[in-house]
C-alpha cells in the first residue's frame, strides 16, 4: 500500500509533463490499491466527497477516473453506461439484467444488478440524508461529480417486492441557447415563456417521463434576474450552485413545511421540484396562495390533463403550463409541444 501511495504522489508531480502521454499507468492490482486509498478521502458532504475523489483520480489517469470514483462507492460496473453518451437511464432490479434507455430505444445489458449494488445505493441515500420508510417508500436524491449529474429514484416494499433503483443521467447543463439551437424550443415559445415569467405567472413544465421537463426548468432559471432570491426545494438537487445567483437550496421531502419556513427568508421565487404526491400539490397551493411565484414539473400527456390535475388542488389562474413531448423514431426526439398561459 505504501508503495502505491508513493506512485500516486509521483504521478501527481509529473501530471503536467505526461498529461498527453498518460505514462502513469497502474497495474490492475495497483488500481485496486489506489481506489482503496482514495476511498478514504471525505469532504463536507457526499457530492463534495465524490468530486474530490474524481478530481484526484482524473489527475492520476483521466481514462479510469469515472470507473474508479464509482468503485469507491461500490458501483464500478455502472461506469460504461454512465460514460456512454447515448445512455440516458438505467433500471436496476436485484438479480436481473440491467436495462438501459438510450436515444435509440431500450436495451437489456449483459450486466446483472446484484443485491450488493442495490445496498450501495441505499447507503448513498442514507449519506444524502434521505429517509426511506414504509410510509414513504419511493424517494429521490441526486449525485454529482465532474460533468456527471445522476438522479436516483428508489422504490422499496411494500410498493415493490424488493428494492428497485432508477438512474437518470445528465452529463451537462443545457442552457436556453442549447435548447434553441437543438430545436427543442422555438424562439416564439421562448418569448411566450419569458413574458409569463416576467409577468409573475406561476409555471409548470408538464410531460411524460424522460421528455426533458427538469432540463427545461433548469434552463428557465436563466430568465430570472440573478439578484432575486430563489429557493429550490428538491431532494434530487437538480440545480447547480451558481455564485452569480442568489440561491438557497433545500433537500427536504416536506415541501409544505419549507414553504412556510420561506416566509422568513424574504424570497422572490420558489422551485418546488416535481409535483408527484398530494402533499407536493398542497405545497404548490400554499406557495401560490401566499404570493410566491412558483415553478414546478409534473407528469401529464396534454395541457388539458395537466390543468385537470392542477385544478384538483389549486385555482388555475395566473398560470403558465409548458408541455414537452418525447417521440420515438430512429432516435428519441424531445421538444416543447405547446405553451398555455392563463
């Protein structure tokens, strides 16, 4: 072990000279020792810990940094899928093949989801402060390091017979300029959305799973003046920290409680994350009723369906709903299909 540590230090000393040649290559048994050493690095929280490990491993050898970082939390076998630009989602069910969703469809892999992998995800949830109980057996949390952003969803008994894990992979933040150039969003649609946001409308991005709801909502954050105080209440932590924005980030599943707490924060806008359970809609209702401009996402197939779901809990006024859609063909295509403004 001591020899491997010296090798690591030597490699870090020469990293600038050999950045292109990558001469600091380790043997397989040495890599295991390096991972063991790096696994002892801890920072203020889980994301900062993974970021510190990833940055160090990238300096040693950028080619194995992702796999080695995941290996420190027992998930090295997922590295090929997370690295693959075509892969968007992973589904892990114990003792079954891992399924992946790509831009070209869904595929079964040759990798089996082991019980140990599932346990490691549960450990990560614990480290993120997520409480998994029989009363709330379906929760989300986020992981981030380097360019990778992972949204983890966990289902536990009694809603499933044994734990299931769903991983959504985001590799970079897409700005409004990217969404415009890719055809996801038109200039006219952006003008309508901007007018709604500027006019103080509450905004909900609706659509099917994987259509880009959160991607669009994160981009819409650019339309809000950076000096405005915004609060993000989202256990999945989808929004990057930006020193140029006035931000408060809260990873709490009790959204209603945090809405009331925000009365003392003198905030301007609140991002409430996904409207999934009844208490989420009640939090949305509370926020709008006390005068907070509120942004959220929800699942719906049409504008009409979205309005119908919202109307069960809130008075649909001073509201904008943006519908995104996902269509399958040779590749999966996503776009803003419609914009409704009340």
